C-alpha cells in the first residue's frame, strides 16, 4: 500500500498529466464567473464601499449563532457545558446595537496567518471528549497578504468581523493592517507576484524585525514581487540576489497599512506566478501535505478536508467556496449528483467518468480523485477519525486523522459507512 502514498505512482498512471486544463486567462475568467454565480464567494477588489446595516446584522447572527447541540469548554477542569449565560455573554460581545442603517466598509491586508472564529473569542469548545480536536468555534483561516473587507468591530474593540473571498467570520484586529481601499486593491492585483507552491515556506530570518522573521507562508499565498526600480541593495543586511524580494504588508508607525520588502529564499518551494492548471500538478500539490495531522477549520497550524482542496487549487490561482457542502452545491464546474438510491454499480460508473483531480463529495467531506488501481477507486484527502476496513469489511485498528491516499471502498467515514457508499457528488473544475 505504500506505493499508493506517492504522487509519482498516480501521475505515471494519469493520461497526459501535464496537459494544461486552463491557462492564466481561463483562470481569471473562471474566478470572475464564480464570483458572479456563487453567493458564497466575493471579489474583495470590487466589494461595495458600504453595506446595509440590516443585512450585516443578519449575516453576523447567522455566523455567530447558538449551537444546536451541547458544547463543552475543553480547558475547563470539569469540561463544563456552555450555558445560556455563556451565549448571552458572547452575544453581548457582538455589539449589534452599534450597527448603523448604512455601514461604511473598511479594507485591510492580513499580516500573519490567523484564525477566523464563529464568535469574537479564543475559547476552545468541543462536542465531546471523543472529538476534542475539533474546536466548534473555529471556522477558517486567513493568510499573509490576503485582502479582506472589514465590516464591524466587537464590543471590546479586539476583533473585526470581516469578509474574505469565501467567508464571513471574526478575526483578531492585531492580525490586520487597515488601509485606503485603493492601496489594498492595488496590492491584491499587483503583478508580477510570488506564489507559495510548497506546503509551507517562510520569509528569511530577520535580526531586526521579529514580526517578519521566518514568517510562515502556506501553500497558495500570493505576494507581490518588489519592482526592480525599488529593489534595495540589501534587505536586513542580506543581498537579495539568491532570494525573491516581496512586498509584505505591515502596520506602519501611524498604525495604518504600509509595506516592507522581505526576502524568501529561492531554494524554497515557491515560484513566480501560479502553477499551470494540470492534473499532474493537482496530484503533486495534494501529496505535499501527506501525513499532516488534521486541523478542523485550518486549526492546529494545519487544515481540514476543504482546506486541503482550497490550498491545492489556490496554488493554481483557482478560488473555491470554503465548505464542502458549499462546494458540492455550487453552480461552478460540472457536477454529477449521486443520491442514496444509487447502488454500487451506478457509483462505479460515475467514478469511471471522472478524471484525476476531480473533487468527490460525501456529507461534510471532500476528496481529490486519483483514479483506479486494480479496479478500486482511490482518492487523496484530509480525514478526521476515519478508519480502514479489510476485504471482508471488518474494521482495522487505528484511525487516519490526517492526509493520506485511500481506496474509497475500504475507508470508513463512520462505522459501517464507507466514503464510497456515502458519495453525494463528483465535480470537475472546468
């Protein structure tokens, strides 16, 4: 089974893996069309200057809502259950009474990788001790250089409610630098740019600025390259010859948005411009996360199933909705629907029409299709609590809880339910 844990194994079996499925202009058109037809996506560079206060309040209340099930504080010695008083305290922190009839939108750039939260709090809450890794207040993550629309502020002034290209949620104010709209938009659109194509890269060490020293840059991060005419002879005492010089957003002395040139070593897994959109690149990018521990909502400095898909496709410039259900239901791409009454034969037939790199969905989960091996359909995906079954359907000890390539019919998403049995859709991004 170890051979299937190699990207080369699947790329070698892929027909024409280096064929470009869509060039740079196609990617631009795809994203533009996605912004137009999918309400879960928003182009921050064309976001309105103001929004309806009534609509904003509704969005905040949709995100920051009382859970339908009991939740418990992880770090409480007695794993205390959240009570009405706790939710009252969280609701008060939303400062909904401060929302005016019309709300001016501010814009900013993310300084460091940061969590997007359901409520403006860092409290870690869980459903049960068995799911203690899953913080139910965690929603998503944002990455250095990402543009956001800032819509509201928490009662304590420590959090912003923001809109990223694919999500609304709360983030800590210290992770964002606010600036004039045109500066934020110009940065987001700037060319040429560097793209992180490895699972992670970092800025070079800085002896003078800890905030920019060895700053983590995850797959898909896009940073404008410093223009040749603005290239300094040295950056923090280092000649830029063997590094990429990029512009990083910082909070200036006046507290507003500013930029500083930093270096990213050329020996890291980065490149100028997005990767070509090919089946081989989809597979290769996904396998760069092999073995990473599962991180719900991009927590644990990692990612979850949709986070894996988002980062892989983002390294090729393609933007997708945040959640697996949103992706599966989205009108973007070409989607084959599978219902409960579809039997084994129908499911195999649907997969036989899929291509390497297509997305396979099950309830609350998304996978990247790798093809067939000895008659078995395989995928690579980020799993939480999934387990193996043998040829007789009997469970094998141990859970995955990370990224791996697995056979769809041999991996359980719940006891007695394989991913193959639970498939709901197959989507080709085209």
